[in-house]
C-alpha cells in the first residue's frame, strides 16, 4: 500500500514538473536565447532589429520568391516549348539583342532596388549613439 502511494506521488510530481517545464517553453522567446524549432528571427530590443526584419520580409523575400518563380516559369516554358517533339529542327541563330538587354538590365534594376533599401539600413547601423560607458577588457592565457 505504501509503495502504491509512493508511485502515485511520484507520477503526480513528474506530471507537475512536466507541465511546469512545458509552460516555460510556451511562455515565449527570451531575448538573446535560441528557441528550438523556431523559424523566425529572435526577439530584438532595438529599432534597428525591426528595420532589419522589415528589410528581410518586405524587400529580400519578395525579390527572392519573384526571381525563383520567374526562373521556374522560364524553365517550364523552355521544357514544353522547345522539346524534341514540339521543335524537331532547332533554331540556327545565336544572338537575340532584346533578350540580352533584358537579362542585363533586369538584374541591375533588381540589385539597385535592394541597394537603396540596404544602404538606408546600413547607414542606420553606422550611426551609433554615443555610449554611456566604455569597457576595456584584457585577456590573458
């Protein structure tokens, strides 16, 4: 009978400890601490972090997704349009000035768009406020 009570008490304490630890895991991210299974940025404490996340979410991701979709679409179009069945005699020309201008000007415009927003963010990072305290650390082995 006494063993049975000990087992029940052990089971209850294990369940409470599990709930306590699970509650801490669900409580939210801690600043500067990694989070298991997370797919987003860690929480930040400055306005610069919010600007960096905005740049990532609203500039870089749409550009990457757009380029990937364009390349996939062109690849599928070439596979369907220019396969051996649909096009038994291949073309003999080697240059297309319009296409060459487009694939030169297009990436330049994409890079300029990214540069405008990234330079603004870089300048914000460069404009550091005056520190309240300077710490000099010397390490010895």
